[in-house]
C-alpha cells in the first residue's frame, strides 16, 4: 500500500517543509493541486451541492511544476504528483515542457495526474476551448508520451498538428500518467490511456466500490484489469491499517491522506498558532499509527 499526502489548500511557504517531512516519514508521494486563478466563477463546482468550490480567494494555488521542482530539490526519495493538472487549459507544449523539466530535475520522481477540468472560466482566459477539453486530453496524452521519448517527433491529429520537432530535456524514463475524475468519461479515459487513477475528493466505501465496479467494466472493454492500473483512492473514513488492508485486497494501490484535517486535541493544543507545526505533527502520528503498520 502506498500513502499519498494531499497538499491541497496549503500555503506556498509550507510546501518545502512538508515535502521534507513526507520524505522522512515514509509517504510515497506528495500530491499538489492546480488552479490558475480565483474568480466569481460562472462554472459550477461539480462536487458540492451548492456548486461553490471549497476554497476562498485567499487560497494559494502556486504553479504545480515550479512547486514540485522546489520540493524535489530538498528531498531524495518521495515522489510528486499533480491531483490534478488541467492540461487542456494550456497549450500542449507548455504542459510537455514543464512536466519533462520537473521529471529531469527530480530524477524521474514525478507523476502527471491529468484531468479534463470543470472550470470553464480558466479555459476562457487561457484561450483554450472548454467544450473540446476531453477530446483534446485524449489526443494530448499520447502526444505527451511521444514528446517525452526524445528525438524528432511529429503529430498530425484533430487538435494538434506539429513537427518534426523535439523538446529537451526529456525524462530518463516514462512519466506515469494518472487520470483524475470519477465520471464515466474519466474512467473510460483511465482504461484506455492511464497508468493509474487518482481521486480528488474523499469517498465513502460505498462510493469507492461503485467507482471500482465501473472502472473494472471499462478496463475489461480494453482488455485490462485493476492489476494494470494504480488506483489511488481518498476515503472519507477514519484511517486504520485494517481498513486499508481491506481495500488493498480489493485492488486499491494507494490511499490519500490529509492528516491535519483530524488532529488530536493534544497535537492541536501543542501547535496552537503554528499551522506548519500542526501539519507535521499530524503527519508523524499518521506515519507511526498507519504507515509503520502497513
């Protein structure tokens, strides 16, 4: 079982120290989120009843790949992922170059978690077509893989037409591409194109089981099984080794953790006024009570 640290909604100045702690404590991956800006969005956030996103104008959204580069520079073992990077809101080469550079600088410790996105406002401001975002992502993923191989590449598709050309630097080994989103379209994309799937909200056990059943159906259509993809599943349940062993047996490869959401009263009191200290203390507790037992 892998343990991913969700670093969404974290202040920019905390990332480096959290990465050092994750490296030391046995977390496998630090996952960072992606938004370009905050606004009074016209688009509805798909995971709340109100349609309002679960963050406010003061929430930090540092560039994912710059942040990963900074964290990679002070760590040795832990990997870094995006959960998720909205590649269709950028042009192909912006994404290809940023991800390949982060992979090269980190010693191939990056995972590209990619999603189609929900925020139409961001697409409008970056000049990318919101309505073709899923189809463009389907074409973009194999194009990224070809660009990252090195050498001269050309591509003549529906949405991307270029080459021959090459980018440098390129990764030393293939960058795993994980798909985000729990719609049927996202799960089909996982089955066709993904090395893994990563959830970006916390699920009940019933929701996770339903998701896995749907994923298995789409994987079967592609001649694949859950053994062929790394499923990283956030669970809205108190963490326990027994719970995670159950889901590991079901085919889940990793769990997402945000330990500072549920600090003990003692940790909360000891770190009053010190949000970074509270985060690291809860990570230490999680490592002792969960990671060490798995």
